[in-house]
C-alpha cells in the first residue's frame, strides 16, 4: 500500500505520547500517524523523568491539584480548561495502567507518589523511577502497533498544510521517495516543543517548533508564545542536549549549593521546591555573579540515588560524577514551551480541520509557568477530547497544485539569537534586535526560515508583553501588569511588527 492510498483518513502528525493517545482513542476509525523518525526515537515524551501529576493520595483531591496549578500559572491559566484536565487525570492513570504502563508502587501495592516543586501534596506518579516518559511510550507504542486500524508511517516529515477556502485539505510531506501529498480534512498536530531553537536545552535538538510553523503558515492563531520554561537544574557540562536532573531529586531532599557549599536560596520562598521560574532566575543570577551552582544529593537521596533515579545516575556517571558522593553541577536550560497553537476544549484550532494537542498546543492549563509534571498529564488527558471532536467532523480532503520543494528545517542559525535574547531574562532592546534578525532569516526562504518564523512570533509576543509574569521576565518591566491577559499572535502579525521595527527607531510606534 502506498502512502497516497491512505487519503481521507485523519492524519496525526507526531509520534509522542499525545499523538499515540489520539490515535488509540480514534479506534476503530482508520487513522494515519506520521512520525519524523522511527516511532518514539526522537520524541520529548520518552525523555520525561518527572512523571504524571494526578490527585490520587488519601490527603489529596482534584480541587487541591487545581489550586496548585492556578497558583503556578501566575494569573494566566484558563481556569475552566485547567479544572477539566486535572479532574480527569486520576481516571487516565488507571487507563494507562490497563494499557500496560508499569507504574511504581509501594511494597503494599499502592502507587508510589512523589513530590515536586509547587505541589502541596505528593501526587506525582512515576514509572520506572525517573524513566516515566520512556515507560509510558513503551506501552503506547506496543498498543498502537497492535491496533490494525492505525497505519504508522515512519521517516516522513510534514512540510506544509494545504488550505483551501479557509479549511485544511491535506498535508504536504517529504519521505524517502520524495514529496507526497496526503488528502485529509482532519489533521492533528502533536509535534512537541521548541528545544532545538536553543543551545542549552533538555529536549531533543530535532524539536524545533515544526508544528508551530505548520499551523502558522496555515493562518492559525497562536497563544502565549513568550512563555518558555527553563528548568533550573540541567546537568552543566559540554553535552547537548543537556541531561535533566529532575526536580523529583529535590523532592526527595537534595539541596542547591554553590562552590562554597552555601545554600544560597535561603531568601527564596520555597527554596529548592519553589516554582520553576523563581528557582531558575535565582540560579541564573548566582551564576551571573560568578559562582558555580551544584545539586547536593549526597545525604538525600544519598546511597539510594541510583536505585530511585537510574537514568540521572547514568547521565552523571558518563560525566564522571557519582551523585551519592559528588556534587552535581547544574544550570538552567530550556525545558518546556507553555505557549503554542491556540485550541479550545476539544483541541480545535482557529483553522477548520486542524486540531492540536500536547506541547504544541496552548490549552490554557499551564498559564505563565507550568506546574511540574502537568505536561504529561495534559498529553494523556486531552487526546480523548481531540479524538471525539475529530471523529465527529466531516472529512474535506482535496488535491492542491504542486507545491515547491521545501527543505527540512535547520534551526542552527536561529539558536544563537534565541539563546542570547529569549532566555531566563529578557529586555526590550534585545528583543527588538532579535525580531529584526529573525525577520531577515525568515525572508531568506531557506532551511532556517521555518525555525526563524517560530522564533519571530516568540520575540514579538515577548516584546508586546511589557511586564514580568511567570517564566517571562523583562528586566526593563520587572513588575506585573494590573490585569493578566493571555496573548495571541499570527505569523502575519509578527512579520508586520518586525517590518515596522526594522523601519522605526522607537518601539512605541509598533506597540
């Protein structure tokens, strides 16, 4: 069977947890799942260490989980979307167990619940210690491969979405045999995040916002693009991407110290378990002051470190570090994108025929600062609602004219710009400089153009938000605005703003 023979099916672009779950929920309808690599080989989902947040403890309830989520989101969460997701989370954990996910349990057989930053209860469900994402992916891939109605096409990369009369009609992709067009009026983006746009990241370098570029070129509205979470404790070394030192380690008692052994977080509310944005800035400032920063796990977890965190222990071992006896050097690194394609409660975007779920989507759950382990929860909860919406929508595929050959995205020219200007702290002059540079890259119409388009939307959204909130910290606007508002942007609007910047000496004429 050729790829073209699969025309008319719903097409899911992306083989991480969100894409796999959507495909499974669409059964028994035939569905086509596209994966840029072999299934699961380059998905951020498989790298997730922290687990899934769900209120399963005797001292917990969804209302408490919701309260923590809204507090971390710093005024920008969509409260109804967050409520719906966290209330659905406990049942989805049971669904995953039925699909074969081997969650960690106590000797008595109950789920072992961990504690992470900004959670006021132990509610993090782990699988295989710090290998939660890998274990969930293992079970879901097995389920997908054993489902005859799911056709998986690997080593194929979506390059553009076809749009006619304002509706999606298919996807233009490239595979080993060359360009191919898949006719479908039902496309789901589940392409992950933007880590590849940054030098210091814990994500696969191939994740460079491809889904955001697809949606943007199709005319979709994107939301909260300026909110990028930097994890405060990535392993500080030469390797890229950077191994993550999960905050579950801090949840088990590890502390953050500098080269003198001093715990310099004494003045930070919550200290090691402060929200990620606060902790990342505290670590960043200490590094900027000329110090080094370390995670001290020698006492807690101590001798049992490798047993509880085998993935982290292995990464440290490759760097010549034994966490039970040595300090672990750490620094902030790009970790998660709270922004994405704006979607409603069913995952529908502003373009008919296009849905999104997982990190590429902006549901409103995360607000200005994602609560730890809510990302995998979102990735397993939302696909059911997306699948229900897709299944209830008519197909409207068509055959477009031949499109120009599009190169695979190359984020390398973009990385220095975003890494320098859109990091833990930002300022207006740097953002203006970045917008101008990214516009020039976009206009070259080469392999860097799509990554530059994504970077441009982030930079312009960050310019427009003249306040500091959550993960977006402006040194020139260090305080909250009086009213919290989510942001929206399109690619056309970002290009127009950047062109105005290129010809205007002042920012006010653009804003």
